[in-house]
């Protein structure tokens, strides 16, 4: 898929591996540009994610599956190229699955594979459907300006468990140009915004404190690119027994947090 990346009027066009997109929406004060975004191509998105996460790529899915543990109804916001869906399905963890997405290309991909992914704009404030487990992976940072209302909405939608996975290493400000480029490409959304904001572990947990949402478990991918925060609401019988033994687990550091 070779396109031509157009820039400001008069700029020389040059070949790009990205499809062309002209967006009316743009940053405040920025000129209308042909925005390059990997979200227009699920294949490119998958490739960039694999390269970007490197050795952590597989772990970011297995950690979430390990937290879910039993088959149930899953709702995933900003489900992207459905990599997590594939993993959960292969592990037999999906009684049912609904994805919510904004990107037309990702919605098309889901339709092709017969997966129930619905058009949804997280910023719209529309009701979030309920499910046993609600998941948002590598996406909360895009909504950090509304996170103190979004996080409670997601928690309210979860009957049993809310899982938020967030990249906590900000590679978009790396000193290496290639790493910076990759990180920025990964976070440029269809409206042309480049989301350089990242939570740190501290600021993410402070958000949970602020929203009064309990953290029942913390996991980190091996190279610590992503933090997985689980909030268990109505523990299963097995989890009840475990909860009696240890209220909180941090699988990599042993640092615990007590649910309130
Ligand atoms: C960094 S990707 C994460 C995708 C996937 N969850 C993963 O971890 O690989 C962010 C996703 O959020 C989606 N997205 C961005 N803005 C959105 C919005 N306002 N409403 C719904 N989805 C949105 C993008 O289309 C993209 O698929």
C-alpha cells in the first residue's frame, strides 16, 4: 500500500508507506494537514505494535488473560486490531465479546472477521454497555483530559472486573529519533492528534485514588512498557478464598495496595 504523503500547500510530495488521509479535524491552531495515521491500516498497526513493544508484545495479552481467568462477557473499548480478542478467544475466555472503536478501518476489519465491534466515540459520553469484564488497553492516555469521569464510567460498566492496561514508558520523548518516530506513529489518531501524554505508575494510581476506584492487582509487562491495573468488584467464589489470603497482588514487585 504505497501512497503519497501530502504536506502543506506547495510542499513536495514524497512517497510514503502510509495511506493518504486528509482530515478536517486538526489541532487547535494547526493547519489542515494530510494526517498520517497507522489506525487506517490494521496490518500496519499490528506491525508497528509488534516492533514498538518488542519482547513485551506477547506479555501484554497474556497478563490480561491471566487476570480474567474464567470465561465471561467481555467489553473492550478501543479494541484496535483485535489482537486481544484473538488471544482471549484462543484461551477460551470469551462467552461473549463486544468491542467499541472509532476507527473505520478497525471496524471494517472486525466486520470481515465476524467480530461484534461497534462504532463508538469514547468522548461522546454515550452510555457504556455493561459486561462481566471491561477492558481498555493502551488507550486511556488518549483521554487523560476526561479520565476522571471516564474511569468511573468504565468501572460502573464492569459487573465483575475492570482492567486498564497503560503504557507507562514514554517513548515518544526518547532521545533516539527512530524510537520517537515509532512511538509517535503508534499514538497519532485519525483526527491527527499525536498523544504524547503518558501516565507514570504514580500518576495512574493517583487517578484511581482520586476516582475512589479500588486497585486489586498490579502487573507489569517484563520490560515495564505496560502496567495492568485490575479492579475486582464482585469476586468469584475462588477469588473470595484467595482474597482472604492476600488482599492485593503485585506480580512483579510484591508491592501491594489495599482495596478500599
Ligand atoms: C493505541 S491504540 C490501542 C489499540 C489496542 N487496544 C491495543 O492495545 O493495541 C488506541 C485505539 O483507540 C482508538 N480510539 C481513538 N480515539 C477513540 C475514540 N474517541 N473513541 C473510540 N476509540 C478511539 C483508536 O482507533 C485505536 O484503535
